[in-house]
C-alpha cells in the first residue's frame, strides 16, 4: 500500500510502499520493520528518581534512514509517512540529520515537530523567540536502536543528551530529576502554558509516562486552555482515566488499565486488522469480543452500579467502532 500522506505539489518526495502492521504504528517498508513509539500511560506514582521533560504541543515523528533512498523519511505515530514533514525537514535540516544517519543508519530519532509550515502551527512566536524555530522546528525526545531487542531499544536519558550534543541536534528541554510529586508540581508551575505538562522517564529510558496539565485541573487550572476545561460526565471521566492508567476513586475506579491489559487490547485490534483484510463478515463478532474484553478488564478495577456499566459498555463500543472505522479507511488508501 502507498504510505504517503499530507502530500501536495510542493512536498514531492519518493513513492513509499509498505504495510502498517499494527494499530500502534508498527510499519514495514523497504524490508525494514519500524517499531512503534509506545502508548504512554499516565504517571500515577513517583517514588524514585525520574527525569521530567517538557511536553511539547507538536506531533510525534519517527525519523528513519532508508538506505535505498539514501535519505530519511518522517513516519507519523500511526505508521504513515508524512510527505509534508519529510520534505520540510529535508529542506531545512538535511545536512544535520544526514550527518547523524551516516554514522547511525539503524537508529531512529523520535521527535516532536512544530512550526508555521508543519502540521502543528501553534505558539509560533514563543518557539521562534526561544528556540529560533519559525517555519519548522523539532525536539528529539528519544532515540531507538533497531538492532536491539524491543525492550532494550530506548537509550538512557544521559545517552540521548550526549548523542544530541555530539551531532548538534535539538533535544527536548528537561526540568530535572524528581523523586516526588511535590517537587515536580512546583517546577511545572514555573513553565510556560504553551507546554502540555511533562513526560516523565526512568533514567535508563525503559519506563516512559505522561503527566498532563489537563489531567490535573485541580493543580494546573491556570495552564489549561479554557476550551479544554469543560464539565465531563462521570462516565467520560471513568473511561478517560481508565485508558490513561490511573484511578478515579471518587467514582469507584481503584486503578487504571495495566500495561498488560493495554497490550492485550492492542493485540486484539491488530487481529481485527487481519479480519478486515480476510473476512469482513466477522467484523461485528470480533468487535463484540474486544468490547467484552475491555468490560472484563474495567470491572476488575473497581465496583460500579449496573447503569454505570451499561453506559461504559456503550462508550467502549463507540471507541472500538471508531478504531475499526480508521482501519477500514486506511485499507482504502
């Protein structure tokens, strides 16, 4: 299938054929399997030293070197190759990134992309004034090594810093290392509200969690855009917090979905992708299995009245239906 999206007359790049292998964005192209960037759970406890990095309001790109093209391409979160982003990064940073990839062809630069001519043209004045970015800018926040096992692919915080310094790459700004929420919250109150909060990582890079302002309006109400502060129904709060991996004890949710349960959900969605390719008559049946799985997981994490569970089930059905709709549209590309 053609993996190119966001292409126009200006952003002409090579035709990219490949196959998206999972709903998390694992993709195969030119004989390479590009691993996905993991879905981040919400930070719910902080009892050891972890580094906090500013959460930039851009879009997630994996920059990958393709030897057949002798150039890099920008892979979006879902696995598609963004022609516009690839073109503009080549135009503005070609020599910089090629220098890195010549010596590290099997490494992936994970970055947030921002700028006036990108898909995230927000807070242009701030990034121009503070980082010199206008048409396009980027922040490297992780580096993956495709030659290592998946659970060993991410570099440590210090290694990412050293690599970025060596090649002159712009690294995501960090806030320091924190061992408790009081210290982290105090520091977050000091940063600009152009950021969305923080991404918090273990120092070895193996554990990555998000801590968004919007999830803590009680602490960071002044940093959340007014349009994002709205009264949510109890069911909205339960489902949102459940998928973000943390509790809503006031409403009976003792804990959020676990990494293992989330992995099971993603696996079932990937299997749905195979059903769509082979036998669409089974979509309804497989969809029901996914919703039942989610309900079974949800009920293990708290106690709820029957009418609440009925509403939650309906919301899970809508969520699964939305995912299936995306898969069906992707198949037609």
